[in-house]
C-alpha cells in the first residue's frame, strides 16, 4: 500500500510538472533560443567592442600651461605676500577673491583699458597678456582671447566645475578660463576672464612680436572700428 501511494504521488507530480513546464521542452522554444544566441554572436563579431566615449574638445592651439610644465619659481610665503601686495591684490591673487564687476581705470581697475602694451602679474611681474589680445566681452572683467605661451597655467577650480587660471611663475590666482564660446577671435579663441587686481599694465607703442600675424591684423581692425564708433 505504501509503495502504491508513492507511485501515485510520483504520477501526480509528473502530471503537474508536465502541465506547467511543457513549454520549456517545446522544440519551438529551443529553436528560438538558439537563433537568439546566434544573432548575439553575429552582432559581437560585426560590431566588436563598443566605441570609447568621445571626449569634448577643450584645448585648440592652447598657449596656457598645464601642470606638467608648472613653474612656481617666483612663489613666496604667505607672510611675504601679505607684506608686499596691496590688500586688493592679496585678496585676488592669494585668497582667490573675485573683484567687483566693472572696475574702470578711474576706479583703479582695467576693464575699460584697451591699449598696446603688456599686462603683467600684480604679484611677481611676469608678462601674462599682450594688450592686443584684450577684448570687450561685457561681462564686467578684463577678458583676453589668449595669453603669453606658458605664462598662465590652467587647473581645475575648487568648485570642480570651472577651469582656474593662475600665474605660472608665482601661482597667483588670476581668474577663470572659458572655451568653445565661438567669439570669433583668432585661435585659440578662448576667454581668459581675469581680475583687474591680479594685473598691472605696462604701455607699449608696438604690438607684441610674439603674436601671430593674423592676431595683430585682427586687433588693429577692431581698434579702427572702435575709434570710428567713438568719433
């Protein structure tokens, strides 16, 4: 009786299994799975590995320096900088405090100054920007479309969103770098947005010899147009 009961239980289990999972043993399902596997293998052979993610274009004809050519030879102790710099220059260069916008020459700023000459670091005196590369952006701070080669260093800003500009010689904070704005200037067509307090200006009668010919020509054209508008 016990054996007969076991056989009945096995027979019932078999009927239950067959009713519910017969589809798993269907030849149509087996063929479908095989076709899907074949298609996956064929796709892998044709496509191969997925292409790497494209990186955004950042540095076209850059003149700014990267960390690999960092200098810092003119840097000093904080005590020395406090003693030598004006309060405004110390706040900008060493504490990374942004100037108030629209500081004009009459207010001790450089926003509205457009002359031939050289803009130097207010801390160490290194030549950073040629006057011919300064342009009016309307953002409230001095802007340049390029710098003296390797005179300015770019690095990640503390906010991890922007690119900071520092003097490559003394590591003083200058401002921030913006790219891909298509402003229409000669290459690299960047926007170096710099604090007036981080700079000094030295007038000069001639365009900088290091500028490319197209940059000098473009700057002269802009100055002629500005003079015509003033008249």
